[in-house]
C-alpha cells in the first residue's frame, strides 16, 4: 500500500501516489485463534511435559469436511503468572489450549501513515462470525471431555478453568482469552474476484514484474499451521520464475 498498490481511497488518505488500484490489498485477513486456557490441578505434583507435545485436530460438527478445531497442550499466555498468583507451582497443574483453525471471520489491515516506520493497524475481527464462536465453544467443551476421560481423570484433583461455564459466561471466558496463533494470512489473496490481488502464477494484477510469495496469497488460512504452506508457496514461486525465465 505504501508503494501505491491498494485501494485508491485508502491511499489518498495519506497522499500516496496511486500505482495500481487493487481494493483487495490488506483485506480478507484471516488467522487462527488459540484460547489460554483450560487448566487442571494434578492429584500428585508431576514432571512438567513440554508445551505442544500433544496436539489434537478435530471437527466441531460431522458435516465439516476438515477439522476446524486445534487443541494443543500449552501453558502460554498469562497462564503461568495466573497460577503463580494462586500459589500453584508449575508442576502442580496442566493445561490445554483450545482454538479454531477454519475461521469464517475476516479482518483487514489499514495504514496509519505513508512511511515504512508508521505502524500498521490490524483489525483482526477475531470471533466476529457466529460459526467461529460456535467452534470456540466446542473446542473448550472438547478439552473438558478429554480431561474427564477414563485415561486422564485419575490424574486430576480438580478443574481450575474453564469450569462448567455456560452461555454468556462461557462466551466472555473465550473472548477474554482468545489470542492470535500468529498465523496471519490472506491479505493479498490469490483468485479471480474483484478482491483478489494475485493470479494463479502469483503475479500482482495490473503490475508487471511483481509477484507475491508468502502467506498473504492464501485465499483462506490453511487448516493446519502456516509455516509449511508458506515454504510450499516459496518453492512454487521459484518454479514459476524458473519456467518463465528459462533458468
Ligand atoms: C511467534 C510465532 C510462532 C509461530 N509458530 C509457528 C509454528 O509453530 N508452526 C507453524 O507452522 N507456523 C508458526 N508460525 C507462523 C509462521 O512462522 C508464518 O506463517 C510464516 O513464517 C509466514 O511466512 P511468510 O513468508 O508469509 O512471512 P515471514 O516469514 O514473516 O517473512 C516475511 C519476510 O519479509 C521480510 N520483510 C518484511 N518487510 C520487508 C521489507 N519492507 N523489505 C524487505 N523485506 C521485508 C521480513 O523480514 C521477513 O523475513 C509462527 C509465527 C510466529 C510469529
């Protein structure tokens, strides 16, 4: 956008000379969300497992074609300090971090100025779509089911969070604790509609000799973590450039 490629109105706000009007630049933002977290006190203090040693992909509804929930064993966010405040040492509790990986919500990026040091304004719009909230609720409930399974119940003295919250209380718990999974994508999406920024060969519409090869070209965020798909996008870009220039 600061180079003059983006929505004309947005660029005009900062007096940036227009190179190519592309209204999709900075739009269609998607990310995964993670909720810190669901926590249980051990019956007996025990060895602390590594974070994310166990990860679970699951569907909140059988009609879905791919998992939309990702749950990781994790003690991130503010959990450690919260447990410290309760006087619970690190080996006395364990935690699952529920989350969503097939969001319907879309956000956007906006400029705050025309200089490269002007920070970007990120409107993540996380959990703005009702289906995302449903998935978030299902992911918290699934964590509770896992912890209450025959295999794990014997290890638990008591549930510390989320507890048996319902309705608005559960929604508030989720909204207060949901944060980015750091998997931001889709703000220069590939496609053919008016909000698309690159074509199937990663070329920016209306600008010659410019390709994009990163997470921003994903039409929607992948249902798994984003690092490996970004590597694939990079590899594909290299192939396309080699083909075009016969190298
Ligand atoms: C804290 C954290 C943890 C993560 N953990 C995982 C994980 O466990 N598993 C997983 O799959 N994914 C993980 N991710 C996500 C993953 O790292 C990203 O999805 C992926 O790296 C994005 O790749 P990218 O090429 O789109 O962008 P980036 O990797 O961000 O690459 C962008 C590059 O562009 C450079 N750059 C920026 N501006 C300019 C400029 N003006 N001129 C020149 N260069 C510029 C940057 O320095 C950077 O090197 C994590 C992300 C974060 C932040």
